[in-house]
């Protein structure tokens, strides 16, 4: 058995934003859809809201009038749970409370046929636990849509411990028949996206808590240098600080307080103060009428150096050498040295972020990892109190000559983009090693679910397979809490690569 027969009705229980979105997806895929909600009149209101959205699709020429009318005729509010008896699939989108979901599915088991597929849209609860209350947990599967469901293509198809392979396959093929991009994953805290995305928020908050930079600067570096669609602070303001923190806490607790998933105290204080983001008018940023938009720190113009000395090829930042030459700055190559840095005219050094700090060395400025150094419009630099003013000025002037805005942040090991990408790569390797999902599905999930410029394994291949492990090793030496310790999976991957390269 694969995708649902279009003759089989689909039911959606719970008619909030997510429930309505899932119902709209199924409806436009050709199904008869029944909406049910325990609150009287709520299902009818949801049906009207879905109808209005479908009307707008006609106005935008994305749907014909005939198809709109046919879809409206297939959308039926249900008065009672027993009205779902003949459904081929029931998707619940009710409150994220384990007891409420278990009670619902227990009731459904006594109503629907034995071949009816049951699906939970939970984003933070265990699919195994939800199904644990059923007589036949094998037919329960996770179908985790992303909001807004009609627009975002990704669906995580989650197999609980007792989920039958046939049920997971049927759910996967159904999501694909609905025009979505399904990825298969095991029942692990956070599934794929909410597990592997934690460092994107956590590292931005950590840099802020260390007073390395303000939210606007960190966000600008993540966007304009890292290539991410949004920065961590603006994104959590959009999601809702309470919602984002709740997911973080859920993953942290589910992993038995694993330090790699530790929540942010700064975010906790924000939630406690009622500053939940856009929906409350204030979060990391102020959205109230008349509020001044926060601007990132940008260095004043400085004179570009006449030349630089390249020691090595700069590794993942090797593209910079061509850009420097194109800007009319002489690049002198030191063939005697096998380092990976630039030496500035004053004798100071410019080095790609590697997990160490500037204060450890004589006159060093670090620069952050960029998704694409040619397209990046901003570069972050990191210096210590011991870095000479001349070296920092020459470093700023160099990147400004390449057409980049420059943000100078504190002496933070791994800076912003580099430490974030390294930790995402690490969690991805760990997830594959533990059977959560395949490399391909993880890359797909992170690109489509949270709009990352590259999937973690694509990052890893581009940066070199030892890059993330090396950076995290250096970070772990400076913060031995365990937060940055490379996973065994990443260590094995990196070491095996080094061995192969050494043998060749």
C-alpha cells in the first residue's frame, strides 16, 4: 500500500493555523476533507477561512474557478468525532500535550477502520509516546508539516518505535503525492530540523551573552556573511520567543540535559519579561510604532593596505586572494611558509576563525567564515585588547577595499558563522551515526525546513572534511564544558579522512 486513494476521505482534527494549512493541502490534492474541532462552531469557521484562502488563489490565477468550486464542495466540517469513521487518514493538529493527543487517538481507534492511517503533527513530543496508548501503535506515524503548510514544501515523516514500515511508507508516499518533499526520520527529540537547528540560535545567543556583539550585528553577519535567510534574533522574534524557547527546552530535556542543547539564560529572561517578539511588540528588537530600527555595528572607512603576504592558500577562504588582487592590492606569496594566513604591512596577521582567540597570539585579527566571499556584503573581524590599532585598521581597510561592510566583534573563539556552521555539521554527523536520517534527507530538511544556504553535509564537503572537527576541538579546549566537544561520529569521519590522505 502506498499513497492514499483519492476516494479515501482525509480528516484533520484541530483547526488552528496548522490544522487549516494541512487541510488545505489535502483538499487541493483532490481529497474529500473533514474538519473536526472540540470547540463548537470552530470547524465551520475554519472551513470558511480555508475557503477564503482558496478564493485568493483564484484571484492570483493559481487556481481555476471550477477547481475552487470543486474543492469547496469537498470540504466538510464534522459535528462529531464519529463522522470520521470512513476516513483513510486522520491527522491531528491539537495542543502539544501528550495526554490530549493520546486521548484523541484512543477515541479514534474505536471509530475508524483498521486500515485507517493515524498521524500526529507534533513538533516536540515523542511519536512513540503518543502511539504508546494505542492497541495498534503500528499504524501511528508522525507527519510534521512546517508553517505555513500550504507554502513550505518539507514534511518530516517520523517513525515511532512501534510504527509499521508499511504505515511510514504510506505516509511518505502520500506526502509526496500532495506535492510535498518528505524526508524520513526516526523518532528522536526534535526530529531532524528542530534537533540540528539548535546551534543556529544557541551560538548567536552565546556570542551575545559573552558580550561579543549586539543582536543587530550578529544577525547582519549571519545574513550578509553566512548566507542565512534571517539572523537568529530576528527569526526567534518572528517565531515567538516563548515558542522557540519551548522547543529548545523540550529537546534539552528529552536528551537528558545534554549540554550541547542547553537553553539560553538571556532568552529565558526575555520570555519572563513578556517580550515575546513581533506578537507582543518587543523581543530582541522593538516593533512598537515609532521605534528606531536597530542597526549593526559597521566600522568607519579605513585606508586599504598596499599589499598583503599570503602564507598558504587560506583554506576555505582561498577565494579572498583573487578578490584582493582584483581590488588592486598586491598579493605577495611566501612559498617558504606553510601557514594559512595573511600578513599585513605592519606585521600583524589576518587569520580565518579557527576556534582560538586573538589574545593568545601576537597581533592577530580573525575574520569569520563566509558562505561566499565574493557575494558576501559584510565581514566580521575579531580582535583582542592586545591587537595593535594599526593591524586592526589595515584589516578593516582590506575588506572595505573588497566592497564589504566590516563589523568588529569581541575576541570570541570561532566568531559567529564559523562556530555555528561547525556545530550544525557536528550534530548532522551525529544524527546519521545514530540512525536518525540519511545525509541526503538531512541536507534536504535543513535547506527546505529552515532555508539554510547549504545542507550540513554540503557545508562539510565544501569546507573540507576535517574543518569542523578541528574548529570544535579548539573551541572545546577553551570551553571544556562539553558543549563543543566533537561527536564521536565527526571525530571518526575526520580521523578516517586524515588517515586516507596521509596514506596517499
